[in-house]
C-alpha cells in the first residue's frame, strides 16, 4: 500500500512562510517524480512544484523565486518551503507521487495523492 501524509499547513499572514512536508509509506525511489499541487474551491488542481528521482526541479511561474521543493530519500519525505506567501496562495495543498509502470511499449503512469493540507494566507 502507498500512503502519502501531508503536514505543515496552517494560517499565516501575507509575507510569512510555511513549510509543508509529505511523508511516504514506501521508498520514494519507487516514484520517478513527486510534487505538490494546490486547489481552490471551484477551481482545477494545479501543479506548484515537482522533483524527479534524479533531482530535477520544476516550478509553476507563480512559485518561482518564492518556493523551494526538496527531498530526503532517507526519510522518504518531500518538502515544500514557501516564503513570501500571498493571499493568492490560499488553497488546499496535495502531495503527489507518480509511479511509472511497465515496459516502455506498455508503460503507464499512476498518481498517488495525499489527503491535502489547508494553507490560508491572510492580508
């Protein structure tokens, strides 16, 4: 079984910071990519940042320069450090782990999701 558990969300004033953590029940080497998504009520879930097993990072334009994603392979955790938070960052943040299965000719990707953690930024 694969379980992803997020923590670190909360209420913070604009300009403040939070650090979100995602703990996986299996080795994160099981996934070729892990990341953070966020979703506001009535809106689509969007990618915030991700990191591959090789350490390549990708950020949404809104996150560049403010957020940093990192991983700790020994602890099977992925962290999102969020600085200079803005009201627009308010959302439920979800941890994502993507597993690539099968041989090249028949491969498919499967996503695992955490339950989410609320981030609220007040002005």
